[in-house]
């Protein structure tokens, strides 16, 4: 299973939400049309920013494991979707 995370800017250890498991088929179906950036390790987005642990998550990141790669997501690692907000992601895949 792939793992969906929401995250905040900066380097804080609490910058990421708990993971939400998704099948690679679901990832491909819902996220293929969005631009993404690949990272081999968990991304630190806007590293010079400092977010409060109470601020809302502002980024969508999906981790793809070795047995889940495909043509759209060909590498093991993390994919950040800079044009997709957590709020829109929740609507897209119908989670809360």
C-alpha cells in the first residue's frame, strides 16, 4: 500500500500527519493528472519556514514503496503534489 501524508512547511519533526493507506491503483486513478515532484527521502518543503504544530497542513505527499511503482510513479520514494491542497485532496478521494 502507498501512504498519503499531509505536511507543513519546515523541518519540525511534527510537520507530517499520520499516514493514510491507499492502493497504488487508487493513487494512479486520483493523482496521475496532478503535477508532482519526486524525492528519494521524505521532503522538507520550504525548509526555512517555521510552522506551528497547530497550523493546518498545506502539502500533499505520497510515499510509494518498492512493489508499487508503475509508469506514472516509477521510483520508490516520495511524491509531492504542489498544486494539490490537503482540503482538495480530501474531497478528491473522499476522506476526512
